[in-house]
């Protein structure tokens, strides 16, 4: 089926995810990614490369989710900066996303300076 890039929110892993590494097989429920948010953090070209978002919380509706099964071939940690809006909510600073290549996706990832850890970009070679 080919390679795909999957976004995984940090909170999905922190809550009840299982750490994984390059070379391991995965079988995830995936849905359409939030490309607007990804474009704000990573820029439009990078966001367009994301094929799906891992989802193991909430309803796994067959209308909106499907399975991604295959071997992990790449993992990147994604950090970005947040700023406070006038209403007190936090918003990702556009274009502040940074990617760090890693061999293993750990359950708990530290923030990096002023940048918060927000998730993983995972390359999966599908069966």
C-alpha cells in the first residue's frame, strides 16, 4: 500500500499509548489530520505531507477512521512555541515548529527550551 506519514498528538501517547521504535510493526486507527493546525505549526508544505492522524480515543467510527498497519520507518518529535492570546487561551506560534529525528517514540518527551512537545510525525510503510 505504500508509505504514509501519521501525526500522533502528544496527549494520545501520554494518556495510554505504547512507545514504539523504528522497525516495529504498528496497527493504528487513523483519521483525517487537522491540517490547519499542522500548517500553522509546521508550514503548509509539511502539513500537506501528513496523510492521517492516529486516534485511539473517542469513537472509532468506520465512516471517519481506517486502519494503518505496517512497519515504522521514521519518527520525528515535534515541538512548537505557544503564546497567550488576549482571551487567555494559548495558541501555537505560526512557523515555530521544529522536528527532531529519533529512533524511538518515548511515552514522555521533555519540552525544549521555550518550545513545548506537541506530538510525533511517524513514517509507516504500510502492508
